[in-house]
C-alpha cells in the first residue's frame, strides 16, 4: 500500500491513515527494511505473533440498544495514575530510531493525551530526556543484568528522573530466534551484513537525513554510563548478550524490591502459576505478555490465557495485557476478559515512524474513538463496568 505526505498529513494511497494497518504501511515505506522488520517481526515462523492478533477477532461483543449512553467516560487508573483511557505505551527497544528523538516525541504525545509512556532500557533517548520532554514521569522498563551494579545505577537514575513505576521484564533469559533479523545481518559482523544494511539505508535517504543525521546522538541513552562503546551497535550487542542473566529466579524479585521503592509490574507472565507467584513476591501488577511473539515461538496468544490469569489473582494485582492489540475495540475486548488495561507496542511505533509526535496523537485519538463507540454500543458508560456481560454468549 503506497503512502505519502500531503500538507503534513500522512496518507495511505489516496486516504488518510486511519487504522493500525494504515500506520504500518506508512512506517514500512519510511523506515529502512532492517529497522522495520526489527519492530515488526517475531520469533521463529511468527505463528505466535500472528495468533496474538487473530484471537481478538473471535471475541464477539454483546450489543445493547436503547440505553442512555450520553455521558460515556473512558477515564481509568493504571499504575496508580489517572489515564484518559486504560492504555499505556509499551516499552519498545530502539524506538528512538523510528523518528528523530523518537521516544521523547512519543512520550510527549502520550502525556498530552493523558496516558503513560514506558521507556525501554535499550531505548535511544535517556529517561531524563524523555521525562523532560513529556513534562510527566514515564514508566521505565528494566532487564535483570548480570552486573547488579549496572541495575542499581539504572534504578537510581530512574528514581532521580522522577519515575515511580518500574516494568520488570521477566521473559528474557536469552533473546528469541528472530529470523528476520538474521536475514538482515543484525546478528552478524563483517562486510556482507554491512553491505545489506548500507543498501537498505540508501533506499531510505529521507530516514537517513531526518533520523540518522537529524536525530543524533543515536547512542543507547540509558546505558551510556554502563556500556563501553555504547554508540557502537556491535559493541552494545556483545555487551547485552553477555549481560542477560539466565540464572534469575523469583528470589531476585525480592532483591529488586530492596532496590526499588516505587510500583513494580512484572511483564512476561503467561501462566496462572506465575501470576500467583507474582502475588507472593508482592508485585503491584503483572503484564500478561509473550513479548509480542518475539520470544517463545509456540507460546499461547496472550488474550487466550488472560481470563484464567485474571480470575486466579482477582483484585490482588493490577492485570495488564499486551500483544496483538490493534484497535480501540481490542482494548475493550481485553477489559471484558479481565484486564485492567493494555500495553501497546508496535502500533505507536508505526504511527511515530509515519508522522512523528502528531502521528502518535492521531493514533491515540482514533483508538479512543473506537473504544468509546464500543462502550456506547454495549451499553456501558464507565470503564469499571466493562466485563463479561459485554461479551456475546458469556454466562
């Protein structure tokens, strides 16, 4: 699908970007192929990635009519803070390469709209820059590294920057096998991988001018003080590969609790057993997640396991879900199945790549419109009232 820009507005073929597929098409044409595939791809043959999206289509909503829905409110509370709708922008590594100083732009758009933004440990912009741009503290996503001193430094920097919500990713003892990245030479050094990337960059001179040159510095902002040669992608990757710690257990959550005074969300929960253990270690919430289909190929779609997990922990934890959410109506479906809110990754990166900060704001506006309509046509006026009664055939 061809996309172009007319008077500052992103268009797909002869229409404005409206759906998530529109934003994705725009992003594909604006980003170098290796970078688009890094954001877009998943593990293995990408069956789990596809299942995450497909499962939403099988959740039918129970429409109601002649209900007074003149005063619908999408207001919610996530991570202890009020939100314009029950949605937060999920952490996405390297998202700052989607647009010049991309994470700062997306965080500013999220703050203006009234939803949380989560910065990845491996983001391009440092957390202090993101918080300053947004004017409100972002959430911060953390990986457990072998170097606990580096972890403490990250936590101290996050707290000093004003952040009070930590999203700890628990499903990454090692990175998943992502064949798209292999094909583009992102897992290799040498002349051939360099040539592949150079040719793809040459095909996107606009991105080179706007982002590679206009968006400097392109280092890994949060790790600049931890990684020797943090601006060299190969040196960075070697350091990260050596730092992911496969020995991490639930005992390390206890240690993390001694280092972090704020709210703690565990991201990467896919089973009832692990959700119950999150209660035991005193987490404030969990994110039902399979890492966007980027880790275990063959893992279940997150929406498929959400109801059992939500039922198992009840109100003892805040339950968020990510993976496959592609519309405001999908947000409604997730809440009807037991989530308190959703985290969304790829869609905001696609909107950012397509039209920068304005694209993220427009994307959020479109989703709020869909979410509001879903509430109205199922006969609810408050987010707290969304539940299984709004699902077709539910008991």
